[in-house]
C-alpha cells in the first residue's frame, strides 16, 4: 500500500486540500481530505485527474512537421494523407515501437495519463501480415509498458478504399483485413495487452469510407460492452461522397444504421447539421474532438456551442500528434468556438463558471467513457492517475482554485506540469519522463534511419 498526501486536489466534489490517498495495486483504495501528513509521502502542488487522450495514431508523431511545405496546388487533408502514407511505408516494427514510446512519453509529460490508440498499421510494408498478425499491436503495448501509459488499444478494421466498397489503394495495403482476419487481430490485441496491469481493447471501424454496411455490422458485434471508435465527417468531401453513395450525411447514416450508444466515440464529427448535433447528443456517444490536428489539417470547426447546449458529451485526442498537450487541446477547442462565434468564454455554461474548469471536467468525463477504464477521477476504485501542477509556477502562484485551471489551460499549458502519476507511480518528475533519455535516443536513432 502506498500512502500519499496531496497539497491540493480536484476531487469529484471540487477542490480539497491535504488529501490523503491510500493506493493499492495502482488503484485508489481510499481518499481522506483534510488529513494529517503523518506516515504519508507528500506530493507538493496541485493534483488534477490525468486527462484521457481519446484518439491518436502514435506513428504520426514521426512525420510531424514533414507536411508543412506548400505543394504544387491545393494542399489539403488529402495531400497530407499522401505524405503520411509514404512515411508509414518505411516503418519497421522496431520503428513503430520507438516512435510510439516517444509519443506516449510526450503525452505523459503533456498531461495525458491514458490513451486510446487507434491502431491501423498492421502488416508488413508489402501488405503481408506478420507471422503474428498482431505484431504491431504488440509493439504499441510494449511502448505503453515502457512509458507507463494507461492503454485502450483499438485495433482498426480497414477493408475498403472508399464508399460503395471501393478497392483499397496501394498506399493502404498495410491496413487491410477481412472480417475473419480482423477477428484474429482483435484476439491478438487482447493477448498483447494482457501483460499490462490494466488495459482495455475496443473495436474500431476506421471510417464509413473503409467498411461496407455488412462488415461494419459484423465487427461492431465483436465489441461486447467495450468501446467502439470510428472517424466520421471530418472532411467536406467525405460528407459529399457519403451523400452521393447513400443519400444521407455520414453521421445521419451511422445513427440510422448502427447501434450508436454510450460505447461509441465519434472521432471529429466536424460537419454536422442541427439534427445530427442533437442525434449524437441524444445517443450518449462521445464526440472525440482533436482540435489541434483538426486545425492543422484544415478540417473545419465542430458545432461546439450547439452540441454542448444539446447536452452532448466530448473528450479530446492528440490524433496526428503534431503537438502534444492536454491543456492545448482544450484551449484550441474554446478558441475555435470564439473565432466561429466572435465571442468569449463560449463553452462555459453559466455566468461565473470557469471555462478552464468546465472544459477540463467535461473532457475527463467524455474521455473516461470513451476509454472504457476506471480512470478520470481522484476517487475510490479509480486508477491512481493524476497530473500535479507546480503551485509556484509564475502563472499559478498568486491564484487558487478554478483560476489554477484557467491558468493551466489558457496560459501556462504543459510548462506548469511538475509530476505525473500513473497507477500510483511517478512517471514524470520535474516535467521530464523518468526514462526520457533512453526513449529519446531510441527515437532519434529510428528517425535517422527512416528519413535517410
Ligand atoms: C488517419 N487521420 O487514419 O490517420 C486519418 C487520415 C483517413 C485523421 N483523420 C486518413 N486525422 O482518414 O483516411
Ligand atoms: Zn485519426
């Protein structure tokens, strides 16, 4: 049993001080607010439940910055995707693990303590499955083990190149499975995470572009009570192609043809009409917003204000990992809405409510639901995952309570992060991952080879 005392902590009921935590096997067994420090290890600073990162492709960390040069005409999401496909064509299993570990290390340093990895790079560069079909899922699990990241592994089903059952392209050959090989992959992914202390596996149809209605139904049936994540309505072209194929918009089609409920996480859901906004909110699904990536890729702006007024639930993800910051995602979400509505503090619900606190708590709730693990709160029977801010940081030192969260989200960002605990153990100290040097050296070596 590990016995800690936190100077300040955001508990489900609000701020508390001198909070004793009894931790057993990585889980919080008891919380004692206003307790004595005797027999307890002090954790100085401001403890927040670690934010779940509900969407990432860790390998894309290695191409961050490689698609920022203007091409011959009309750079877009689709030209970025060409660069991305060329990059992933070069990755070996060792590279996948090295880049994933580096990205996960930065996530921990950036305030995320759990990750849903939307993992679609399955096969060798020629498109043939590895001897173990779940080889690369194993590499993601290994990176989680090495860094201490809490993992929800989402092996992705990808079978088609576009709506209407279009054949996949050459660039997609590392992703492709049929329903039968996908079932083996999911089985392999479950084995791959079995060695981690606490992990989950979910089902992930890549997008409506990558499945047929039949295969979608078959793989969703494999989910049980576990998470189901899908990319949807990120680009206008996807909406147009879906309309041409089915006469319906992507989210409308999904809500009509799939059992969308609280297990589901709809990644991006950028382009929505008012009925789709209400439909997602009413389904209980989580909107998986990736505001920094969505800005980088030129996707468009989510209907944040209407969605929250309809009672919708959201969480955030670092997706392409162009920049990794839990606070930064929340800030970008609010700023996107300020630009859209030409107003301020638009995502806080009522007068007097802190925007930082409101965003943080909502993303905790939505992210936790999307990851399908007992995380997201400093409370009994939850994993002991928390981020501790430096109370002496110049942006935090003179304020308290919700102002700490406003300063963290809008001003200081990751520079305020001091210590990060996962399963009751510090994995980040003084803002640096405890194994940073080795993880960084391995990443540098992999990147030198990949980009040679
Ligand atoms: C992905 N990423 O799977 O990595 C996608 C791009 C696609 C984002 N949507 C590829 N951000 O959607 O076809
Ligand atoms: Zn994605």
